[in-house]
């Protein structure tokens, strides 16, 4: 039994040796098709690669930032006096003109205050008339006493009494005039407070129309002075707010154009420009606030909407660029493998990269022209022999590979 097993083992080993020899022979025959003669009799194996042309043309660096819309300006309508709300003339989404009366408070108390102030003024004015008459009498009495003293009929003490009475009446007249001024001021104040019962939308800038964004009270409610009734906003133009990192911050500047999109109106683009760039970064996020002004004549954009703002950070009109997959790292440096004029070898060229856009990368460096390797470069080194896959397929009659 062991003799049979030994013969089987020997036969198996011989069969394996024969199979290995045949396989090696076939491999050598196939391998001869991919070998290229270099320096006489020595041969090296050509690496199959795919290539793409080095191109020139315009390139731009774009960034898309996410953010939200805010009202350009807002004005909170609040009464300057307290009272019961009798009427509110506008509602949510209504257009309001500057200076328009938007609400009225119950004014009975203030009407009565005006009437009281007017009556006080009339009393004060009547007191002035009486004081003037008293002063006239005192003036005539003083003059008569002076003449009698000169004739020796009136004594000096009588003259002094007449003069003191004259001065007293004169001062009383001044007091009554001051009381009139005070009564006039009180009447003006009462009229002003009465006017405050008509609440107006009086914002300060030059825009003539805004929109009601929020309504806080209803008719019949009692409100205190300075309690908010309405919030009125300006949304044409509207402000878009985004936050940028340090990498992009240095490439931004005011007045740069931007294109905005929002999920509310897919496919529609809105034109804007950078208005303000914050001079500081938020410590929590290491981002800076950037505000953009966006035209909104159709009033489609609303504060609070999520938006995406695309800004062109850099543009080169005549750039040299290659497919991004052509970049290769060698010894910590970026470069590309450029196909030599013979089409059968490559040279590694160090490059500096610039703008990256849509799978392309801007490159600058010596000797970057013609074609570059985009697939198979991990097997290459400087001066490596290559065979271009599409050309080899065409030479053998095989169908060309689609990309």
C-alpha cells in the first residue's frame, strides 16, 4: 500500500513540474509583446496607461456657502401711551407706507385731558387781563402820589406805599403771564398725548413701503406704553447671511457678485453682491459673518429662508489645466507624468497647482504640454516606458475602450 502511495506522489510531482514549465513558457511568449528595447539588448516592460491632453482656457474658483435670509431693516410699531386697542388697520403680509396710521387706541381719557388743559389756559389768560388792569390802576396811583408829594400834600411814606403797590401789581402780571405759558405747554402736551393714540409706522430711512411681518395684539386688548403691536420689515432688497472659514475669508471682498438659490424656488437664480464682511471671527466656530444684498423686486425671497450663495473667488482667463487625476505625489511634491514626443515613455514634471474646478486643476511648471498620464501613473517613475491603452487596442484590432 505504501509503494502505491509513493508512486502516486512521484507522478503528481512530475505532472506539476510539467504544468509549471508550460505555464512559464506561455507567460514568456505573451510578455514579449509588452517589452520595448532600451539601450541595445536590454529590455524593460512597458506600463499600460491612459492619457489626456494638457489644455488651456479660462478657469474660475467658486465656493458655495449655506446661510439664511434676513430682513434688510425692521421697525417695531409700539404706542407711546398705554390704552385699549380700538382698531388695527393692517394685518400680516400687508404693505405699509411710511407715516401710515396702523392702529388706534381708546382716546377718551386723552380728549378729556385736552379739554382740561384748554380750560386751565383760559383761566390763566383771564388772570393776565386782571393783572394788567390792576397794574394800570397802580401806575396811575403812583403817578398821582408823586405829583402830590411835589406839591407838599402827600408824605414820603405815602409815595413809598404807592410805589410798592405798583411793583407788586407788576410782579403779579409777570406771574400770570408765566402761568399762561405753563397752561399753553400743558395743552400742547395733552394734544401730543392725544395724537399718540393714533399709532403710525414712522421708520427713519428713505424707503417708502414695507411689509407687516408679525402682529402681536388684537383689537380690544389693553397695552402698556412701548408694548409692541406690529413688526414691519423691508425685504426689497433682502439680506443674505453666510459664514465663511479662514480659507475663503481672504479671497472675499465687498461688491463681489454672487448667485443665490433656494429650495423654495428650485431652478431659479437670484443675483446679489457682498455688502459687508465682519472684521472678526466667532470663537466657537472660527467663522466670519458675511452679508450679501439681494434684489427682491418680486418679493419671492422671505426672511428666514435657507439659501446657498455661490461666489467666484478667483478667475484666470488663460490657464493651463489637466484632469485632477493626473496629479501624482513623488517625494512629497506634486507633479504629472508628461508623455514624451516618442509616445512610448514619460517624464515626471513638478508642478504648482492653482484653481480646481469640475475635475480640472490649474498647473504651472516647466515642460507641461502635450499629454499627461491619468491612469496607471502609480506604476511609473521618471523615464518609464509606457504603452497607451487606446493606441494598443487600436493596433491589435480590439474594440476601443469607452470612458
